[in-house]
C-alpha cells in the first residue's frame, strides 16, 4: 500500500490491470523476439465463409498471445489461401527457421496430417510442424462451455447464468474426428471433462457412426439422457454432418469448439512449445551447418515435426510440448509462462 493511499482503507487498491510477467502470467502469453518465425495456422477444409470466420478469430487470439510473430492462415483444400501457397511466401534468413505450422486440429487426423506434411516438405524455407492442440485441459474447459451454452450442462463457473433445464445431459460423448489414435487422445479429454461435470463421459469417433452408437448405448446402460460434445474446431466435417449423427444416435448435440478462447490459447501454446523444445535447437543448428545433403524441396533444411527430431548427444530436459499430463491442470489454463528464446536457428552454429 502506498504512503499516499487512504490509511482508513481496508484493502489495497489495484493499480494495474495487467498481469506481471514470469510466474504469474499465463502459458499462452509468450515472450518473443522480433525476428520470430511465422505462426502458420493450418486449417482443414477450404476457405468457405464459416471456416474463414473461425480461423480469423483464432488467428487474432493467437496473435494477441504471440507479440512479434507474424500469424498466417493456410487451408488444406481449395484454391484460396492454400497452405502450400502461404508457405511459399515465407522467406528464410540465412537458413533460419521460417515458420511453425500449427494444425487447427484437436487430435491426429491422418488425411489432414498427411496434407500438412506434404505442404511443408514442398516448401523452400525451413519449417516445423507443431503438435495437435490436444489432449489438454483447455479442451475440456471449452467442451464444458459449449455444453452449457445449449443447456446440456451447468455453467462452468459459479456466478454465470445457467440455462440448464430438464434437457440437461446425464452422460456425454466426446466426439473426435479421426481414427483410433484420435479416439485415444479424446479419452484423455473425456476423463478431464468427467471430472468437471461429475457425470459419465465416453469418447468415440465422429467419422464412424457405429462408434458413436456404441458409446451412446454403453452410457444409456447407466444414465437416461446422453449428449454429444464434438471436440472439433468446425472445419473438419462438412455442414450438416453433426446434425445427422445426432439424429442417428438420438442424442442432443452441442456446437463445435469454433473460435472459443481456449482454441486460440492452445494455438499459441503449441507454437511456443515448438520453439522452446531444445531438440529443435539441435536440429536447426545441424541444418544450418549443413553436414549432409538436405532433401530437395525444403530450402536446405529437412522438414520436421516437433516430436520427430533426433535427440542431442547430451541429455535434454523434457520437451515443452509434452502431453497433457505435463501441462497445468487448472481448468483455466493459467500457469507459469514460458519465456521463449530467440528462434533456435538464429543462434550461431559455429
């Protein structure tokens, strides 16, 4: 309390509306140098009006967390703003990392992942593919909010207006776009969501109607009313698919995650984690020295995924982009902010 503050005041007066940096800031608020690689958001589908609106909002949120980084949007289909064209526009300075491609996907998706890998491999500049957005506690938070938006769950926080009626769900299916690997990741989010709702939650594949029907049947053995919570941003499936699945399984359906704030925060977290990975620094340094011929089509540096880089000779600390168990477990995603170093390739390799 300052000396000129009213001595009779019972509580100190807040003098700043901004969080301090360091231990009291959020993990999605990154400290970046001015020459940071571009953050490229890879969006499934084409640049139609609905997906374009979502992508722009997510990009704006990610940009607010990544001051100093250029944020771009590339689509995996269609002729407008295609990912390959966006990556071709990036220029590498002296072999440094030109960009980090963050898939706008909660979980692995073989078709989309293959398209992203092909686009990165065809690019001239050195690029890195970040991890998928999940599994992560922030996805459970966003699913909870979407269920509450349509009255299928109580509001996520005390004090919010709840519109829960007799249609509130007694059990929830977390729907993932993809195959077995996506469902396994969704099961982690299902456990996190169950702890928030205190109701049974199962995971299933939205691309396999039989998987959704089986999950609904299992839940109905214990509870009467089941809801579907699609753990997808939105562009992954064509319009009307969710409605058809809900009708087929007789379940109420919450809206997709869309441009929920958790999605923007996760994009920033995955971007920062990719840059902070010490193994990435080793990869970029080796590529800059050029000890061996590089594959054609990627500017003298091999295309890499954050998890596919060869470990350095010295034991490295755990990578910053570890699984959800290593992330902060708080529902709001707050935690210690990583201070992201300068892009790894910009440091001298000699």
